[in-house]
C-alpha cells in the first residue's frame, strides 16, 4: 500500500501513543504482564518498519523537489526575475497560497501540462507547514474563470516582479482579542468557574476555645469560608470548510490562485469563525459564542444614555467578574450613533463639538480608554464588553489544509475544485468576565 510522508509520520505517532498508554499503566516495570510486554515489542517492531519506509519516502520527496526546482529554475529566460516559492527570507512566515504554489505536487502537475488537458484528472493535497494557521490569514460558489477564453483576465498581472495578488478585505478584530492555542485532540474537557463567593476578612485573635463552636465555623477567632463552584464541561472540535470551482486555465495562473487562497477562501473561513465566536448558538455543528454562553452578565440601558450603559457594563466585568475589560464589541450602527454624539443636539445652527473628537482624529476608537471593535455579528442595539484575555480560548486543531481535486464530471469540463478548511474548538472559561448591554 502506497503511503505519503505525512501518512507515515501520522501512523508512527499513533503506534507510539499506543505503546505509551501501555507503559503508563504500570509504574513498576516488573508488574507488567507478559502479554502487554509482548504487545509493546510488536508495536515497536512495526514502528521500526515504518521508520525505514519513512526514510525512503523522505529521500524520494527530496529528490522530486530538487528535480522540480531545477526544472523551474532552468526553464526561465535569462534576465527575468524568477520565483520558485521558496525564496522567503529566513524567519518569515509563508502564506498558505505561496506554500500551495511551491509544493512539488502543484509544480509537477503544471510542468506536465495536466491543467491544459480536458482528459486529465488531477487531485492535489497540500499540508501546510508547521505553524501555518488558517486563523492567521486572510463567498460565493460562482465559478472562477478568466476574463477571456485564453487567460486569467483581470487576475493576470502585466508586471513580472515577484509578488502576489492582494484582494483587500474588511479588518477582522474579534479573533485577535481571543487567546489561541493548538490542540491535538478532537475534544476539549475543561473546568468552568461558575461562581466565586469571596468572604476573605481580617480575623481577631481567639479569646477562648469552644470545640463545638469551632467545628461549626463560629466562635471567636473563626476564619470565614469562601466558595468556588466549578463544573466540568466538554467542547468538541468542529470543522469549517468551503470550496470553489475553477477552470484549469485559472488554476495554471499562479498569482491568481495565490490571491484566491490567501484573500478569499481563507478570509471566508475567518469571517464565519468570527461570527461563531461572537454569536454562535451552539446547536448542531455551531460553536457556542460568547453572547450565548451561560453565565455572562446582562445590563439593560433603561433610561441611561448609551455611553452610560456601556460604562455600567464595564463596571459589571470589574465588580462581579473580577476581570479587566479589554474591548467593547459594538454593531457599526451603534458605534456610529455614539461616535457622532455632540455636546448639544437641540439646535441645528450650533450643534456643538463631537464628544469623541473631530472627524480628523486618527487612531482606533475608544470608550473610557477601552478599545472599540466594530462587528456586524453583534445585533444592533446590543453590545459586548469583557476580559477577552482571561475569559475565552480558541483551540486550533488543524494548522491548515488546502486541497485541489475534481468533483463529479469536472475532469471532462476543464475544471478543478479548491477546498480550504479549519478545525477549532471554542471555550468560555469565565462567563462572569463578559457582559451584554441591551437596549442601546
């Protein structure tokens, strides 16, 4: 059975994990039964065989990469700047699109002209390098094709300088507020803090000894008892993915493909993930967003101004949740109403100065010294404030996956499919450090 380098590494790790589980069952090696000892030896023998096969696969992969790099290098006309996809300065992260274009599978398929034939059926899977998270890179199913029948149209750049196509998107800020950590499991089991009753107090010196009173927690010199309530929770890693069909000519147009992967497919994943973090309802395969997490605070606007109500939400996070607010998240319409507020609004001739500075003021918006993040995923009239550093974590299960292949009859229609996906779990550790303000 043929096996790729990634599959061999995965199988070796799986076998070693099995051996590790057996070893940990017996802290005293002498107590290990013979059948378990023999099972470990069989596992290690399988590992030896796979490691030998892995060495052969890695050697073949290195040969193929060298050959394809040489073909690309010497096929370029003299004097024209060349780009192989591997010329990134040391220490600089390489985007998923560039990794896709520099992969040996893509270059080999392009070199053989497989994208030019209507009879070619091509499937390419590119595993992103370690540390390449889909969450760090920037929606429709309409077929992507060039502007003419012979080229990539507007995506084909006249300039031959190295670089990639930038398709600018709206900024994504909420994801950047959340702590992120990698995980190798498909289930996150964690302990959530439900309540904290702080009864800490100074205690006078005892004046006598009364056993029954002390046992009951009363009497002189008794120390107060505080309470922490925790519950065990489970968060499942969810898969988010989408794909687009492209023509073979478009797939052969390297700059355009890189722009699509980096700026459209991956941005689409981020955009939907941001919505899930804020307002996911937890049903089906949806994440449970902060606004729907059990235990977060709620402050109604009532007769207060919107600005005053937001400050009371801030006070809730500090006073009740013992948190340090790091951001307000507002719907753009609500932030517009606040940002355009003036000192006096009862006369059209002299409306007064803007409360938050003149239109020429630069920099991020703030309220009470706390940054404001605009997010249309928050319903107009509702705002979210919280300590995003302490209150929640996003677990990144899959570092990055971009795949290319054919679906149904695409191989006879000069078409391919590009798929991008991510796998994450989202946990709200301390709901009390978040507060929802309603009625703005």
